[in-house]
């Protein structure tokens, strides 16, 4: 009996303690949730952060005036062959079929081929284009038309030589799962200008990604900053349409009640994920009208559809490039396009032709379209994969492979355009076999530092405290790639 009384007394004492703490914060007109969110958003004056508390995605000012306000990232999953697209090597043709010199490959690791594999010259013809004279493969006839608007980096380098860790590293700055992707960092730092659409949208035009959902996840950042995948057919997001019998008035009343209950929970518990929940319900409601309008391309001109290569009603990379332009027009901060299909361990020539046939025209059209609408100046466009391909041939009868290329992290090519990028420049150089970078090496962290710089951030200062230390996209590295900055 006495123990029962003692237990009740302990419970009453604990409840009184909690009530007293909550009462104190409420009397200060702040609330635990307000403190948590103000801290999360880096508010300089916590007690005046009313607007930020109402929405974690409220637009925020970066460290300095940005050149770019938004990003479209064209990610070529599987790793395009730089040697068959951008990095012409006459020496490979001279020594085609000869074993690679051992001093070149000493200490290197490969996914499938042996270090003594034969050198493999590209079968594509290369030519110089535009006023800048950039050298491109015949597989990229449409990119050749906008080559004076892009900056090509031939000296990219990464630390990962398999797809999943390579894709995760390229997207998050770490080869380990669980870190926020670049789109989440951008949304965390800048917020969103889109009132009726997510600030970070993901479009996928091919198969599954080796890195999975972690490529557009928010990691340890609150989930309000993660990417929102749009579906290829039907409603862009599942369950966007109301079920039969549910009217708009009924739905609004239900959402208002849910919002009130969630807000009370947020004020009590201070969990930022509750703010995410509130934001998600409200965004879904607004998207019921905005998303169908976004996906309706009937008002786009025939010339525009033809320029992209869009076939109405048919999901494709071309359709996603057009949607990317429509999304940034509507204030979306970060649009991530994934196109898997570049992993050519066999018959690389056939594979490159197939993938450039699906992507080259639309990628170039996106640059032309953004430029014509006055959007390219403050929209950063990024194109590239997770690593490159070997200058040696992959030919394995056990796997049915011939005339392919293996994974190559030591050197690969990417290009960028718009948003503060110097147009018509090519930087970086690889050795005569296209194996190692010999000039202007650009690591993944350097690329990320440059992306954040163009968006107005000092990459060393855009941080988030997690498990006792400050994390950032560039980890503890990263230097600006000055030569591509306008």
C-alpha cells in the first residue's frame, strides 16, 4: 500500500515538473517547438523567428549574394564513358589492343578487369565545335550546338570505384549511407520559393539506382529537406487525388483539425519532424491543384516539344527535362533528374549511342530553353555520373562481355552551365592514355564547394550539428574550382 502511494506521489511530482517547464516556455511566448525550429533554421534572433517557425522552408539569405538561385542536376547513373564522349586520346588509337603499361596501373583496383588488360581506343570521331573550340564526340551532336554555353571539366576524380558508394559520394559527399544529399543541403540553406510544390523534386527516367533513396534523402537533416520523387504516370505523387465521397470542404476541415493537433504536439515536444508532418499535409493539399497543372504540357508549343523530343503522354528523359524547366519556373529550388543506363561493361559503343540518343537532344534543349526564357543566368545546370570508364577493354566470356569498359574513378568528365559558370571553357587534362589527371584535378568535394559557392555559401560554414559535431557537405575538404567561375 505504501509503495503504491509513493509511486503515485513520484508520478505527480514528475508531471508537475514537466508542466512547470512547459508553462515557463509558453509564458515566454516561445514554446519548445519554436526554440527547436529557430535553432534548426539558424535564426539570429530566436524569439523573433515567427515566420521561420511557421514553415521550415521559408526562403533564407545565404552568406553572400548568389549567382545561382536554383539547381537542375542531370545525373547520369552508371557512369558515362568520358573517353567516348569528351576526352579524345589519339595515343589510345596508336596503341589500341596493346597491354596497358604496368607502371600506369600499379596499385590500382578494378571491379571486373585485370590490370594487364589491353588498351581500347574510342571508335567515335571527335571534332571541335563553337567559338570555344571544345572537342566533342560525334555521339553528342546536340550538345555541340550549345558548347559555348557550358563549362567542361575533364579532370574529375572520386574515391569510389563501385556504383552504390560512388553515387552516394557524388550526391552526399560521403561514400557511407546516411548523409544529406546536395539537394537537401541546398534546401536547408536557402529554403524554397515554391508555395504549391516541394522545394526539392526528383524525376527518374530509367531503372533503379544503385545508391537507392539515399541519393535524394536528407540524412540527419529533418526530413522536410528530403527530395520528393514524382511518378512517371498518373498522379505525380501517390494518393494526391481525393477518394470518392470526400469533398474539398470536408478535406480542409479534417486537415485543419490535424494541423491543430500536430501544432499542439510540436509546442509540447519540440520535435522538428512534427513540423515536417505539418508541412507535408499542407503541401499535399496545395499540390492537388498545382501538380496536375505542372504535368499538363498541352500549352507548350509544338516547337518546344520538338526541341526537347517530347512525345506527349510518354514518360522519358526528354519529358523530365521539360518538367525541370517548368518546375524551376514555379520556384522549385532543386530539381534532380536521374537517368540510369550508362554502365557499359560490354559493347560500350552500342551503349553510348543508345543513351546519348535518349539524353543528348533534351539536355541541349534544356540549356536553349532556359537561356531563351532568361532563366539560365541564375539557374545552375549540372551533368555527370559517379565516375568514368577505363581506357582498357573489358572482355569476359564468363559474363558474356566484350568491347566494354570497367569502372574508373581516377578520371572522368562533367559539364556545368548557367548560374555563375563561365561559358565556353574547358578545364583539366588527363595523361595521353586518359588514365590519370595531370592538370587541374577536381575532386567531388571541390565540385560541391563550387556548387555551394555559386548559391551564395561558404561551404565551410554551411553546417549542421549532429551527434556532437558539425557536419557539412564537403566533409573536411573542398576547394573552389575558380577556372569555371564567371
